[in-house]
């Protein structure tokens, strides 16, 4: 009986999550509400701009640790042909701080220079195969995933050895291939909408 239950749980879990998008895959488009102003933002994969899609949230200590670096990266690359999208896929019914109001409050307190979008049913996170917060996908102007993984290799900036997101943006904006195109994102598990 226990073995059957374990197999059933594995099958259910496997059906809930799509595979993480591969480098070279076409990125899914999305249309989500920006918590800051209530407007809907559309991400069109083949719009000619490099895009950075960051799955993040309010309550995860890893997301909080990377938040200043993400803001720094956005400030550095905004206006250089790069568009940024922070997406919160967590279930706000179980985690009220992940509501639109909680997201708006955090974005305003931290001075987010990028839209903070609510993935209310977690469908965008599932389409990208995001697993944790933060989890980053860089998409080129033609809509192809060119990098996926972590922001940096360490939550503590003093210990980091790899600045993978910055390196990927530098390569793409200079017409080069991303040398380290896939890293293993780490952080808090996404709190899926059920």
C-alpha cells in the first residue's frame, strides 16, 4: 500500500511540473498584472529586445538576498536593449505576503526599477519550468532562451565566484554566445497555486 501511494505521489508531482526550458527553446509569451500600477504587461518573446524573466517572491530569504543585485543589474542594463520582468508565482491564498498588495508594498519599499508581475495561477512559472525563487531565464530578441539558472553562484555577494546573469547579458548585448548558458538555480521552492 505504501509503495502504491509513493508511486501515485511521484506521478502526480511529475504531472504538475513541466521540464525547465532548455537553452535554445522558444520562450513562452505571457500577459500578467503589474502589482505596482495594476496594468497588464505583455512579454512578447520575439520583440527584438533581450529579456530577463526572474521568478522571485517576497518571503524567500534567497530572493531577498539577491534582490539588491537584481536591482543593480536592472539599473545597469535598462536602456541598453534589455527588458526585465520580475514574476511572483507563489500562492497568495496560503502565503498572504505574496498578494498583489504585498508585492506592491515590497516593490515600492525597495524601489523596484522593473515591473513586478503576479502569476496568479502559477501557469507562467510552470510553462518556463521554474522551480525556485529566484530562477532566471534570459531570452534573446528572437524569443530563444539563451541563459537559465541563477543570478550569481552565491547568495552572499562577498563569496560569489560567478556572476552568471551579468555575464550572459554582457555576451548577448555584444553579439556573443553565452559561455555558461545553464546553471542550477537555487533558492526557496515555488509555492504552487493548487
